[in-house]
C-alpha cells in the first residue's frame, strides 16, 4: 500500500508537483533504473544503466553501513534547513533528520525514474511533516532555479546542501548544474540583501530630499525620448583601458563625431586630460559619491559639464554640484517621485531600472534617447594586472588588487582568460540582460582587455574613426537647452494630501501593532495558549492597517525593505505553524523587528516632511 499512500500524500501536500510529474510520466526511460536486492535483507539498492554500464545509487553490499558513513560526513548542527539532493530510496533522509531534529528540509530529485522507485519503497508519511517544506521532481531545466530561489527566499539563515554521493558520478551534469545554481543564487541573494540593507534608507531619504531638484530640472527622458535617433553615443567608464583611448576621445570630442557620456570616476580621468564629456551621469545613493567621484568637480567649481542624475542619487551631489545644467531621470528605487508625479498630457512617465552599475543605468538611458550605435569605452568589468581603474583618478591606488584568491576567471574580448570579481561579473550579467532587450541597437565594445559582454561586437575605437563609422559632426553644441518638464500640479497636490494624511496616522497604527506584539510575547512567556490562539486575528488586522497605510507603503517600508521582505517570506510558515509557542516566537522576532525599526524611522521624518510640504505648497499653493 506504500505507493497508494504516497500518491494520496503527494496529491494532498504537493498537488502541482504531482500533476506535472504525472503529465511527464510517459517520457520516462523505463529501463534506466531498476530496484535490486543488496547483500543486506530489507535494504535494496537502485541500479542505473547508462551507456552499457551499471551504476549503483546505494551500496550493493551494505546500504545500511554506507548510509551511516555518508551521514557522518555532513554536520547539520549550524544549519536551519537542509536540501536533500537525490532521494535514492531515502535511507539517508530519515537517518539525517533523526540525528538533527531541529532542521527543516526540502527534497529535490533530478531523475524522475528514481522518484518512481522511491515512491514504491519509502512511506512519505514517515517523514516529520511539520519540518517538510517541499518535495520537487525535476521535469524541466527551469525547475532547479525556481526551486532554489523559492527555498532561499523562504529560509533566511544557513542552508545545508546534502547530496547523495553517488549522484555526483552517475548524474554528474545535473549535479554540477544544480550545485553551481545553488552557489550563484546564495551569493546573489546575500549580495542583494547586503546592498538593500546598506542603502535602503539612503534611497528613500535621497528621493525625498532630491524632490525639489526633480521639480526644478528637466526630465531628460520625457523631454528628449527618441530625439537622438541613430546618433552615435560613447559611454565612458573608468576601467584601465580608458587610458588607451584618451587621444581618440579627444579627437571625437573636438570634431563632434559622437556624444560622450561619462559614468562614475571616468569623469576625473577625462578632466585630467582636459576633455569635458557632453554629460556626466550619476545614480549612486551613497555619501561617498560626493567625496570621491565629484570631489574634483566641486573643488575646482567646474560648471561646464551637464549632470544627468537619477532621482535617488546621494543628495550631497545635487546640493554641491556647480554645473549650470542638470537633468533628472526617475529611478526604480524612487518610490516618492513615481507616486507624486504625473505628466500634464497623461504620457507614461518612463524611468530607469536600478542596476549594480551606473554604466547599466546609463545604457538604458541612451537607448531610450534613441542613440545608435552605443559605444562602450573603459568598460573592463575585470582586472588589468592589479588595476581596475584608469589613470587620473586620485583614489585609484587604494583600490588596487591585493589578492586573487576570490576572483573568477572569464573570457576577455579576444577569448583569453582574465580575472574578475563577483561584483564585476554581476555587472556584466546585468548589462547583458539589458542588451538583450535592445535588439535593434548596435552595442560596440571597444574595451581592450575587458571582459567579453554578450550581445556586443568588439572593435578598436581607433578603427571606428578610420573606417568612418564615426565620420560626421553629429553633436548639437546646445543640446542641453531643454525646457523644464511640466508635471501635473493638481495631481501633485492631491497625491501629497493623501500621503500627508497617512503620515499623520501611521505612528498610532505602528504603536498599536507593537503593543499587540508585546502582548503576544507576554502570553507566550505565560504559556497562555487559549489567549494566544485568539490573538492571531487581531495581529492580522493591525498589520493590515500598517501595510495599507500609504506613507508606510511609499516611504517607511522601502526604508526597511530587508526586514519587510524577511517577514513576508516567513508569513506562510508562521501561518501554518501548529506549535503556538513556536508561532509566537516567530511573530515576535519578525513582526517586532519591522515594526520597531519602522517607528524609529517615522519619528525622524518630521523635518523632512515639513520641508516637503513647504515645497509642494510653493509649487501648487496650499490645500
């Protein structure tokens, strides 16, 4: 009856997985896997037949002793969750979960033919049900990524990868793909959380403080979308190969052969060579953006370089920038402007998506403005020797590479191996993603010794001049004469009125939520299970009021996005937790962290909101 019971179990617990598995059952290779007895009674093994050879998932002689040895090689003490990759007949799963009763777990089987035998042999009801998160059988190449992304989002702490050793050899390709995905997604998730944690408050505070600059500068995408159709643009980054192109860029600038947009520190290399780009682009929300990238421009009071800024850029840059011409673009991290602003003519308010690099943000901008081709200069995304910055940058020396231990090898523009970092590699992958969305735009990479960027063609910048790709004067010397963008003032007045009303109500709503969490904690300590059970509906209502508050939604929640995301990932687990004490512990941990941090941020908003209110009244008049 094991198979029948397991079918019922899968239908009830994982109906979608089961339906997909059954729909693909006819595609299985029925002769790939067969169950065979081992030398130990009641401990059969599985024989896999591939390329006229037989491989065994468990020992042919003593699976019981083998599984004890396998379990000893994995230590689950410091982990919260374990992913079992490869089920075999399940011997290792029960043994390991008995040894580490604190672990929750998921099961991933890459070979459906193995899962078929597993269902006939292993009773799924013997698994500790409350600790089981998911069972997945691979039927598509996309299943592994989807499963890992779900699991890694749900489990905020350490995850152990427990792979059945035989799978490393028998199903080496599947195993390698899964393991690399696991490492990549863990690194990406960690990097994303670190970035969000470091910048979550700056993004929103900058957006609030920069709103006056947004209202008083043209939106370059609105005013010039498609205006530079089929004009060449050069996107200059600060990689070491920029040093090779200084004289080519000088010639291009002097003859007006292309528009030159510098990003990040590249502007300092160009200024050192007495070349002023047609615009400097910036979006970095950090305070160091002013202290490093813009220090020379500010100190020397250089006013001839137009600035194109993302609306969530570090507010210090806009307060100190001496340039006469500034233009804005709304970034995806700016939840304030996107809520308050609408164009008079109902045209869609386009912006740019946040990215790991200003070069990627600027690439989106140049595409929207109609530039074609877009030529990359100094976009190394890798190291040249121990350098990743061009000359002329005052702080380049302190950024030199000291250790290659954690670097990655990638192909350069000529197919040779070079070293890059995880961060540079993520920038490259992100840039490739956006290039795929620009199929009719030619992207030329002139970065000598730089990482190969898929979707680009490599050519020397000098050859683009010699071959007359860049031949005619195309630059309008007064391109920056752009009218101020006319946003809908009545819409701004109405939106701000709603935002301000909810701002005034949020403190009371947050304090009510915090009081309720404290009450739950008190009931937990007293182990008053009856009152605890009655408290969940009140918690849901209190949290819903906070969540529906407009000021929380547009300002406070983005400032606490890591805590909010961790809570939202845990809510399904909390909801279905049957142990009321454990449920209360999770509520106190996750809800309290978000609620208290949100209240602390709200209490610091008084001066900012007064300034914003004065600005709005100045623009549209008092309510």
